[in-house]
C-alpha cells in the first residue's frame, strides 16, 4: 500500500522528526499539512513551515504550510478544517509537537510545566479530537503519537517529573483513543526511538554535538511511521512501538544507515523499558 494521494496532518513538521515523516510520505506522492509555529527563521533553529513545504514538494508531495499553535483551540480547529478542505479529507494525523524541560520539581517553573502539558498532552488530545470526524471517512485512518511506552517505573519520573507526566499524557491518549475509536476502524499507536535522534532538541538542550554523533537520524522514525501507515488500520492499533524493533518486524535488517557516525556508540533514549531488547544487528 502506497501513501500516494493520502493526506497527512503533522504537528511540529517544520524540522526534525516531523519533517522527516512528511518527506518520506511525500516520496510516495502524499499530501502533507505542515502544522507548526515557526513562520519566520529562528536564530537557533533551522526550518520554517515554508522551507518545509518547499522540501515536501521537491520530494514529490503536495504541501500546505499552516501556522498553528497547538495550544490554541481556534488555531487547531481552523488548521484541521483547512487541510480537509484543501485535500478533500484527512487520512493520517501525526502528533509530533512537543516541549521538553529536564528539570527537577523545585527548578521547574509553573509556566514551563503548563507549556509542556499544553503542547504535549492537551495539544495531542485536541488535534486528535478535531481530526476524528475526518478520519472516520478515510479508507485507512491512522493517528500516531511520538510518545513512549507506558512503563510506570520510578526512574523515568524522579529526574524530570513534569516532562515525564506530559509525555506519558500523550501515551495515555493512545491507550484511550485506541479503545474509543476501534469500532470506527481508526488506528491509534505510539512510536518511540530506542536511541537519541539527531534533532535540534538533542543538540541544543540535551547533549550538544557529542550526543548528536551518538544518535540515529530522524529517517529511522520516518521509515517506521511509513511502514505503520501502510498497515491495515483495523488490524494495527493500541501498540507502543520502538522504532528498530518495529522495523525488524517489517523485515528490516540493516540499521547502520541510520547512524549519524558509524563508529560512535549509540546513546539510549529515555523511557525505553528494560524488557525491550534491540533486534539483532541494531547496534552493530
């Protein structure tokens, strides 16, 4: 199954993982709504909704750049409606937009707490809510959250409680919506990387250039998402997927192409359960 002619609504798609997912779909000839808040160049971040749109079209897709704040209900509702009007419907929603602050409770300002919960949990819930009526009319509808497995281990909460709560809120949306929308045939799943991914967040907030070199590229997430969207929605829902394990299920055996620097050991990401083992050759 190709994504040709399918319409994707992707939050946070002006750069990084969101853009990579859009570009992979565009290579099939998909329509991509780029819902993000970067309209003009940022001094520390590459990409805007307009540069992303140009890249999508260069890759073979049709693009709709949308200035969207996922905290604002009118902004979200309007963007969803505009996407459906422009492309004749919506087939796939990707809740990728996220905010991060790896601070302990005394150092977490409440405005930062609110920001993470408004973007991560509330934004995911709201985008999904407004997309449901359009997804109900799609042939093979999918909602994907870029969020972790619900591994309720103290070690994930203690170092950065506010952030973990906000990310797990996205995953709770997966758990609830998968059950709520099963009869309608709308798949709802989560996808999470086993290793750090070379994005602006990793470079600017987590570990600088050293961690970038120990990361995989966003294309591993894009390929995993693409493989998921090609599966029958009625048969694949409520899953919390780890990128390399899911790709291995789909027959992928070579993971070296996703490494930023082949001879640098890969850095593990947050939230990967201890019971989740990488597939053979994934760290070779």
